[in-house]
C-alpha cells in the first residue's frame, strides 16, 4: 500500500507526557560522547542559570519519535516501517530540555510528496512543557519504493 | 544566584575560524549503548544478519548517533551544551560498522556567519567516514556570550 497523500496537514492529538530524568540525560550524554558536566552536575547547571541538569541538543529525538510513531504506525497512513529511512533532522531549541520537565509532543504531518518512486514525508513535532514551547523537531523520512 | 557564564565570547569569534576537530571510533558496543540510551532499537544498528537480510552491506550506525556525536565539537567549543539554539542535518551516507574494525568518523567545523545583534554564530560541520561525507549541510546556530 502506498503512503496516503491525504495525511499532509494532519495534526495528531498531544502525546502522553514524557518525564525528562537526570538519569536518562546522563545516559544519553555518555552515549553520544558529550562530556559537559552540565549534563550530570546539578550545581554546575544551576550556576549557569539552568533549573537542573540539561540534555544534549539531540536528546529531543527520543521524545519526538514517540509522537512520530503515532503517524508511522497509523494503519490508514500506509507507511511501511521496514522501508523507512531517516533523511533529514532539525531541532529548534527554545530552551534546553531540563531534568524534571514533563514534555508533551504534538505531531503535524507537514507534507507527503512522491519523488522518483519514493515518498518523502516531513513531520513537525512541537515539544512543550505546559504552555511553554521547548523544542520544535522537524524530521524528513523517506519511504523507499518497492523493487 | 550569581550565574557563571562558561560560554565563549562572541567578540572573540571570527568567520572562517575552525573548531577543534575530533575523531570518534564507532564499534558495535557503542551502537548498542546508543540504542539503549536513545530507545532506537532498530536491529539494523546492531544485528548483522538482520542488516544484511534487508539489503544493507553490514550493520550501520544510527544517523542520530552521528548527528549527536558531531555536535559535541560545537558544544565543547561554545563552552556550554545549552548554547545550540538550532541544529539540522541531512543523512547523506550510512556509516557502515563492521564487527572486526568498527568505523572512524572525523568531525570538523567552521564558523560561516556571525550575527552581531543576536550574538549568534553559524557553524557548519563536516563528518567524514573514509572519503564519504556522512552528514550533509550539518549546521548549528550557537548562542555565544
């Protein structure tokens, strides 16, 4: 089944909240090799003006992808996950993700375009803590066409 | 509370400045570590049999791992991991990670633009695995002090 082009413009309901923990921030920072103590030392983070330890710039993917799954696994969307390749990724940070944040993601399917047998899909996830916007994640996925 | 800025001063930065580069060795253990940390457990990133079965040459690194490792040269230069206000890239080539040798990715970066009003620097990052550019148009906007 091809990707359903009518999904362009669709907005999904907000995700369940994701609680950002100091432990997950530390684990993620170690995994990408970010040695800044602002990820692990609350006193250092607070001395720099943050409420608590902050996440590395790409940590947001972990929360945004939870929202993207709602679309990718929507049976009506027609996305074959085994053919999905990540094409592009952009984060716009309004402030760093911080331990203690309860983050809700709201996913919009910005565009669905057929190109050379493949389908390119741009999704946008707005991550917010209550009414405060924290990060915008823009993701382009490519669904490879059949051989 | 008195805040201590650790951020690099905008006044000392110039267009064309190169950031300290870094080479990151990627092996299977590193990818399993990232899979757990990021919750991206797609087996193409750690299971060679599965990767080959779906048409890949071997296990490949998560594009998001490479993106996350690349920006560490920017945050280390900026003096604060919270300094990156925008960061984007294209994933142009996969990083193939053989069991025996792993893979080395070399990250380098250059300041390409400065905004006096916002005290922000645009930094373009290059990620090379052998001769392959594995990230395309990897660009970070950095809030300096």
